[in-house]
C-alpha cells in the first residue's frame, strides 16, 4: 500500500437527480435512488474539499445523477460550502459546473443564478457536447429543440463566467479523428477554446455499445499528437494539449482507485454522504 501524496480534485454530486433530457445512454441513472439530501452530505463535502486542498488539489467539479441545474438551490448550497472552505484557505483555482447546457440557453436563468454562483466561487460552466450543432444536440438529448450553442456561450460569458466544452466521444457520433477535428474547429468558431474529451462507457470504466471503436480512439489520439503540442500528461492517462493557443484535453471518463499508487485522481462525494477515492466505491471508500 502506498501513502497518498496528491489528491488532485473533488467531484460532487448535487441536486435531486431530475433531468430535462432523455439520453439513451445516461451515465447517472444508477445513482438516482441516492439523489436526496442526506445530513452527512454537506459535512462530508466540506471535509473532502479541505482534504483535497491539503494534498494539493486544484479543481472542484459539480455534477449530478441527472442535470445539475435542475435543482439550482442545491447547487447554491454546495457552492456555499465551497466558499466557506475557500475563506478558510481551501481554495481551488478551477470550480466547474458540468451541465447539458439546456437551461443556459435562457438568458433570464443565467441572469438569475450565475452572478450568485460566480460570487460563491464558480469559475467555469462545462457544457456537454455530443454534436457541435443545436440540431445534433437535440437529437442526442432526445428533446424537441436545443438552444443555439453560441447563444449559450454568450449568456454565460455575459455574467463573467468561463465556458468549457466536454466533447463526448460516442459510437456513430464523434468517434474518429476526422469527426473530432471537425467538432473541435466548429466549437472554436463558436467561442469555446477549452475542450475536454472522453469516451462514453460504463460507470465502472468498461466499454459498452456506445463506446467508440479502439481504432477510432487511437486515431483521435494520433491526431492530437500530430496537430497539437502536449503541455503535460496526466498520471492516470491522457493529457493537456495546446492547439493553436487553445486547450484540448483527452482523458478517461473514470479512473479506478489503485491503492498501490501515491495519488488520487479525485475524491467523489456521493449524495448519501459517502466519499470515495473514485467513482467505483468498492475498495475505494474514504469516509461515510
């Protein structure tokens, strides 16, 4: 067993698990039975943030078993916990809200919530992109219409918050180098210059029917090494690239906790108050 030297980040599930989309490959559905407020949750969220900060953590990710913005009050409470920690010295330079982006097409929603969330420490909104256009997004999310992506960007940036894209790699979607390059260029043209990608798969990190072929993923990685400059690699795999002054990041959806390693990629705060060293709880429990 190795001693932990670094805990890079915290991922926290927030909200009631409701969602305004109907994806056929939902990764959070199995977590929804626990999507209710637990007395331990906010206490353990505070403990996880402070523990990660003590071990050099630099990022807090706010996500959900459904759509994070479907329960904005819970999101506000989680950010209040973070702000308390930051005031006490447990500060993260990156506080990211992961979202399908649908509600950020509503300018009034952005004006109502983003100023307060920014005041509480939110730095970026990370919009999940399956296709780099509104019609393609609507089809994947199984909704009638999806907001124009450039309007989402403008609504968020008007409130002084950064915009990132989570470009999801999916079989029959963005699943090879040609489609990846096309999507990256379209997102850059829409004003999104910080793009993270990972392949869709099972919550335990294994492949499923929506995972791109291994050949397709190899092609995407080859494109990155050929066309972009590696800034740094991640110890858990993947890395960050400079593409003409823009950030492209390639990583894995989940990383299993390895007790023989001296680092933890992320502490995951589940809604029942459990904190684990990865999204896979078995063998990775930190606190309850």
